[in-house]
């Protein structure tokens, strides 16, 4: 982490009741190791916390804590309470610390949510995905529309004031009607944030195999591109801020602190199997490291009193530049041009300015106040534009 600064903490809960057809995040459906995992995770928190306490004399404090998965709400609520209590013993948290817990409809009730709130969780992230029962079944979700709506209403009624929902679109040809119905419904719900993701077929997932065998079953690239524009136009027309390619907020105060840390290149620590971390040293070296993606091995390593790190790398200047471009173009804030030239050299300015001028001519982005950002049209070609930037700005 940055010495004496704020950082974010991610905790990965690897359990799911059922593996969704599209998901390639590390998770397991065998719950027999739940208690052993919890003991290992608490020990990892203490090991990491002791390390940073000794290094920074308690100066590092959390700006955000995100408990994700997997399905964190598959754990008994006392387990989440214990995790939060243990984290708080090692890293100071303020009233402004954003504390998010992912939950899935069908896995929580009134008592569970009430105890989460009392434990300090101030932001819920719900895996709604769709309000069309046919689409939910196709995706392999365990809940239906009724459970999703009831969970949102229950959370709001209990006093949660920051509730995020995930939505997936581009599920199959002709899914526009279901998407529009879902969006029209969620904007009338007490949700403060929406994360809208285009369905991506990841190798090794059941849907990837389905797409390989039946290419016409899933939405094609052009349809997905049109849907991104439709999603953005509808939600911004309802007053939401489109602040990142996939994310919308009711107002600036509801933009995800945790995710903005990723996009802005801030330090974060990941705990749990498969979790990734990013650290900035005092001499400004940027280091990425990650935990092993195997639950049994993760538990075994911690039992031995060793951190479960599987790999580490120090980012080269070229990698740092690539990530600055890639992450900056995702956000409505865009790339800080002056900061870019200061960090990587003014030699890049002529080529950068030529690229920006070309994109402005094509109405795909805008330079303003020392920043360059893409608009919705530009975001529909995000991967291609990022590739052009990286290939054009050859690192010496």
C-alpha cells in the first residue's frame, strides 16, 4: 500500500449455491470447507494487518471495503460480522469509509440484512441481472423477479440508503424488450446505482460452450453495441450519471468509491483465494500480486503460517502507461493529459494530440480542462480505441 495513505480492501468469498452459466470468477459450490475457509481468512486478515501496522504505525486507513465473491451472503451473517470486526481491529475506518457487501436475492432475509447494517455495511450490491424470469433461468440464476423486487424493498425499508444493482444485457437476440422492461422497472425502485454489463462469453463457462455450438442463440456484436447506446440514453434520460462505461449513479455521492480506486490507479489489498492486490512503494514502484486460485491450497498455506500469494510482478513503465490509458478511457473523467505527460514524458504529446483530434472529429470524445474522455459513441469502440492508443504511443 502507499505509505501513510488511504487504500481499499477487497475480500473474496468463494462460495456459491450454484455456478452461473456466464461466470468465470473463482467460486466453488461445495460448502464443506466453509468453516475452515473462515478461519483461514481471519488469519490472513491478522497476518496482513500486523504487517501494515508494523510498517505504517497504523497510518494506513481504509477508504473502502468490498466483500465480494462468489456469494458472500451464502455465509451465515455472524461470519460477515466477524470479518468486519477483525478488519476493523487492524485498519482504521471512518464514518466515510464505504463498506459494500454483495448479496443475492433468495439468500437473505430481514434479520440478515438488519444485522449487516448494524455491523457497519453501508452499501449493498445486488446481483439482480434481469427482471425477466426467462432470462434469469437462461443465465442460471437461483432467484426470480419477485425475490429481486422483494429484496430491494426490504433493504430500503431497513434503512440502507445506498443500494446498487447489477444488470446484464445482450443476453440473446430479441432481448431488447426484456432489457427495456428491466430498466424501466429499476429506475422506479429505491436504487442509487446501476452496473450494467454486456454479456461476455468467457472460455470455460457453460454459456461459452453454448455460444460455440449455437452462434445464433446469443446477441451479436452490432446488437450489443446498439444496446450500450440504448442503455446509456435511457438511464441518463432518467437523471443518472454515466460515470464509467458500465456504471451509472443517481448522483456523485453514489459513485462507487471502491471501483473508482481501481480506475484511478490507487492501492488496494485483496484477501481470500484468487484475490488480486496492487501496491505503490515509497520509490513509486507499482507492484501487483495475487493469491492462489484454489481453496484447499489457500487454506493449507495459511495453516502453515504463510501468506497465500501465488505470484507477483513489478509493472514496467510500458505496462503502467498501458493501464493508465486503458483505465482512463473507461471513465467519464478520462485521461489526465498533463499528469500523463509528466509521468511518462512530453515526447508522447504530439501523437496523443493527433489521436485526440481524430476522435473529436469522429464525435467519439472530447478534450476539456486538461482531460480527454470518450463519450457513449466512443465507449462502443472502447477496446479498439484503447488498442490504437497503446500501439500508436510506442514506449521508447
